[in-house]
């Protein structure tokens, strides 16, 4: 993964960032940190796409979609909801019999 592809994902998902020794980025949903990733500041090499993909909790197809613009921020939120990393209150309650 190229640095500009990583930055494209940061911008698309509106990740919060902090620069230190590395560039840390994290996804927040309703004020809660859901996923984190980071990259080195060095630009002379490719970033470890597999590691970034795992940290963002997505598969290879979804990562390619984030880079190519076929997966939106809303799609990413749905992915995280399906993986139960984001819990919507009342959305997973099963009907109770009386």
C-alpha cells in the first residue's frame, strides 16, 4: 500500500490522527474508539497493507474498495456493526415472549 492510499483511507473514513514517531490513526463512532492503525513517516517503501487491513478489521476486498472508492464510510460502519465491533442499542435484542 502506498502512503497516498493510506491517506485516502484516513480522509474517507475521517480517521482521527496524531503524529509522533509514527502516524497513528483511529476510527471513532459516537465518541468511542473502534479501530486503530498506524504507519511510519518514511515514504520510501510500501506500507504493510495486510497489517493495516487487519487493524481496520476488514478483508482484502473491502480494503481495495476503500482505496478505489467503492466502499464508503457508511459501508465501513455497516461492516463494523456486522462484526459486532459497533453495537447499536436495541438493534440486537431478540423478541421476548410473554
